[in-house]
C-alpha cells in the first residue's frame, strides 16, 4: 500500500514529512538517513514525523516535552544523520502549514508539541507562519575553529544549542564543507554554528553549519540565536532583526521572555514510499 510522504521547505531548509498520527511507523536512524540522502532517497535536511500527542503519551511516554503539553500534534524531528533534535524553527513552520492544509487543525492559531516544549504558531493567509520560539538564553562564550582560524562566539540556547560568531570579513568566503571544531566540554551534545555579517543595525546575513546535517540553506533556531547574540553584543535584550540566509529571509523579534520567528512555509509535493524500499532502503 505504501507510506505517505510530503516534501516541504522553509527558506529552502527542506524536510520530508511523514504523517503518522497513531505513532505506528518504525522510524529508524537508517530510514531517516536514507530518506534524507539526495541520491538514494528523497533528499532533505531532516524528517518531520507528524504524530498525535495523545499517541505518544500512551505509546512513547518517555519523549521529552510531553508532560503538561497542550498540543494535539507533536513534531518528532530527526536530523539528516538520523539523530533526534529538540527543535527546528523552519521545520515547525512547515509542520504547522501542513496541519492547516491537511485540515488536521481548524484554526490559524494553535500549539505544536516538540521536544523543546509547546510552540504556539500562527499560520497567516499568505502562507507564512509565525512561531513563538520561547526564550533565547545566552549561556556564555566559546569559540569555533574553521580551516585553522579561530572565531570567538556567543553561546545561545534556543531549546537546542548554538554558537554565534560575528565576522568583519565576508562570510561568503568561508568554507563550510567541513564541520567547525568546538570545545566538547562546552557542547557535549554538539552545536549548530552560525556565522554572521552585520549589514545594518537591523539586518544580518547568516550562514550555518547544523549538527548532524552540514551547511544548510537556512536554520530557524539559528536565526533566533543569531539575533539574540547580536542584541547581547550591542548591550540590548529586546529588538527585531531581518536575517538573510542563502534560502531567503526571516524576521526575528526578541521580547521579554520570548522570541518569535516569522517566515515562509512551502509544501511542494506529496507521494507514496514503496513498501519494499521502506523495508530495505537501498
């Protein structure tokens, strides 16, 4: 019969969506890696499993973020290497857009569950989505080493870990084909590393190397971390920035105790995975 999938992206950070309301799919690391492989699979930066929160509460009660959740739907996010991630700002926008388009929610404002807790979302008439990302917390400083050069950075927690570095030189010249080296004592579970140029007081340009993926066209939580770090460096804790990434641009607003991320969400295809391939992805 096959397994339904959809393909979507948020500022060209792309995902395979797997509707699995009753939490019956055995989504192994190998299957995730195969799905995300751009030669042997569909190709994506990650997989979004669409699960009813109630199904996880009864079937996978050890999933973080479930206790006290007010969500009907849970975003089970996996990186392209098969590892589990706490949150994905671009992914949650695509996830929310799918729920509305599929008629699984009947309102434009609702809550999406995640391992980083509930995320309130607003799906706008133009297809863009605003996500309440929670508080972006500056946790200290560290550094990243890339191609022999060391870059001082600001560590930010947005439900997942980030290290944000601001450069005077053009970030377009960086070689992000290799993962930046960081101090494992500072980031025992790995870290997403953002490189910034300040184009104006309220405009940033960003490239990102995501843990478990590599360089991506965009990273939603990374844009939030970038703005939080930029404000911190300026001695501020509230403000709005436009962040330009290779896949487009988003708007991030940092407020007291919360950050919002607004940007496009696109569902571009739907199809069926072959049962034989699912059983033995080759």
